[in-house]
């Protein structure tokens, strides 16, 4: 049986209404973008690759690091891992060094690492992911809602994130093992997803100042191309049809968790939830693969909700999808140049 880290175990025991703000937004935010207008004909689009972009928020549980890395190797996929930096600190360290805007010193909505040994294992996984060609992105530090944050508030959070990663091997007590290239990897991080998918007007300017090139914090009405704003490429998780009625839901495991069981862990019906999730992933993919071939984005967390239903559905989906002709299962960083090439070759699609 999987044992959740203490902070997340506590979150998953909360009522549905209390849980809603803790991992990701359950309903589309007011800034939801995109349309469901038809794109180019399927015949015109079919000469281009169908991109599938899978991302993981938080990226803390070391067992799920191992599982996701093994899955990526098995199916030939690359992922984006949006890290929460408090998982590279113990509470004692965080209490001294981290403070988010509007919160007490050392506060974190997702807690901290439980030990230096846990951090050591995690930084090794992060480095392995980087070596395997996956994309390491930022999810901030303490998973706070930044809807009212200024540009400076976001910049402070980004600086705390960079400092935590720079210090990761030392925090794990294995600074002598820090590989050449670690600092360059940290400096090269290009993407961010806001906790709760909650943003403010100060976010994009702070992202640019931090040297980031893409943001993945939006929600769109269906699969949509990224939009350019303030020099940033902005991606959105799509609303996808799900369930017997085909009612749309954000393409993220947490939102399915709320849809299926009101955010309350239900292992008894795990197989049913898995089947529903898998069908939703398949249908969303088929609509694009047989249509305009707009990238399909799906988001996940390092938490096995409803008995692991959504992770199992993801693994089945990737195993049968990434090997299809003209499909590339890529990270956000890898998608950017592929999208730019498609835009140059097929401007009518955008």
C-alpha cells in the first residue's frame, strides 16, 4: 500500500471543499482561454506530428519518481516535472530560509522533506531525469495561491526556488556528489506552472525577469496552441470530455479525482475510475490525432489518488499511444521548437 508523505496524507483526508485549494484548481479559472472552433482539415494536419505533453506537479514522492522515469524509458516518452522546492528542504531548513509573500516564515502548503536522506534520493532522481532528457520546471516552493502577488512577490518565489535547487545536494548531505552540470541545469530551467493554476498580472513580467520562456498555468476550452504574451509562450491544460455525459473537466488527475469521488479517496471503485480516465485520455487524443493535431496536454501529481487509478490509466495510454505513427510524447521544452516549426510550415493552423 502506498503511504503518502504526512502533509499530503493530511490533505487527502480533508473534506472535498477543504481539499479543493490544496493541489490544483478543481474548476476552470476565470482566465480560461481558447475556443472549440474547428482547425484545418484532418488531411492537411495529418502530415504533422501529434504531440502529447505529460507533466507532473510537485514531483516529490521518490517511488513515483522511479516509476515515472521507468515509464518514460519503456514507452519512449519525455515528461515535464514541475518541482515544488520545499521538498528539497527539511522543515528546520525551510523555517530559516523560506518565506512566501503574505505568509509566515517557514510556512508551506505542501510541507517539507522528512529527512536529509529523502532529499538526497530526490536530487539524484532529478538529475537522472535531466540526463534522460526530461524537462525540469518550476512549481514554486510552498504551493501558495499567487492570485494577488505582485511582480516582486513572484520574483522572490522564483529566487527561493533557484536557491533551493542550488543547495539541493548540500541539503541532502551529499554535496560531494553534486554532478558537473547541476548548476547549469538549474540556470537552464525554462518553464513554470503556478500552484492552483492561479496567476496575477505580475507573473509574466517576473517569469521573463527570471529567464523563463514558457508558462503552463492556463486552462483552455479544449486542446489549444500556446499563446504568446509578454514574450512568454503560455500553455493551458484543456477541458476534455469525460464520463457518460461527456461533461468537460480539466485534463488533470486531481480534477478527475474531484469529479469521480468528490475528492475523497475511494479505492473500492478504483478500476471504474481508471476505465473512465483512460477513455477520456483516449477520446481526447483521438479527436486531435484524427483532426487538427493540436498538442494534447495532460497533467498529473505525484500522488496516487483513488488507489492509483489515474496513474494506471496514464501508463496504459502512453504504452498504446507513444508508439503510434506520427506521435511524439514530449516535454514542454521539447514541444516549443516543434510547435514553432509547425507554425512556420502551417500558419493557417494557428
